[in-house]
DNA sequence: GCCAACGTTGGC
DNA sequence: GCCAACGTTGGC
């Protein structure tokens, strides 16, 4: 099983939005970065776990756990001319963007970015690297366990 | 709203 | 293929 960290802006789609979905699942669409797309398309599989991270908000940090509930498939927003994620260069036969589906597992008391930074065992986390803006990053089993320890 | 650090685009 | 200009991300 692999572990991930997935960022979302709570004012766009937060953990509570996921909880209120009918099956507590949501397509992780709208990702328009090739590296993040490749992680979803090539590396994520059903059953993988991820931390749900709130970004671009007053209190950024990890706020929940999700699992991958569907392997990657073409992101439908790329074909939707009314969507802000519409991509005129993408075609049905050659889709450019993919997304997985995530399923809610658990909400946790916010582990703030400050606290994450303050834990020396987490210094290897990709999101702490200077200038890293990737919305999806892999994390190690050790990092995963260490973060889980912080919510007890 | 600012700004650093990227990624993408497009002319050449 | 280079690279300047532009757009985006995301913490503060």
C-alpha cells in the first residue's frame, strides 16, 4: 500500500464537503499539473491511503484521512466547456488529464503546518521543501506513521 | 495583497 | 530547443 498527501483549498472543496457527499466519495478532478497527474494515473491504486490537507486558508494543515476508491480515469471536466478546467487541447480519444476518486475515512484534529514543520522526523516531507507546490505528493510509510502519532 | 518559486506558453 | 513573459500556487 502506498501513502500520499493531497492538497485542497477548503473554500473550494474541504474535508467537510467530502463528508457530506452521498457516498463520501469525490473525483479528485481539476488537477492540471503533469507530475500530479502522473502520480494519479501511474502510481495510485485503490486502497492507497492519503492525508487530506487544507491549503490556501487561515489554518493550513492535515485535517483527515482518505483512501483511493477508484483508479485513475479521464477527468471529465477537461471536456466540459463550461468548466474552468476545460482543456481545448484534450480529446476523448486522447485525454490529457486523469483523476482518481477518493473516499472519506476519518477526520482528525488539525495538524497545522507549524506542527508539521516542528517535527524533526517529518523534515523529509516533500511539501516542506522550498518552493514545492505540488498538490499531490507521495509520503513514506514512516512519515505516514509519524503523522498519525501526532493526532493522539 | 504580497511575493518567491515554479510551471507553461509561444515566438524565434 | 531556447528563454522571456506570463500565470499559478500557497504561505504569510
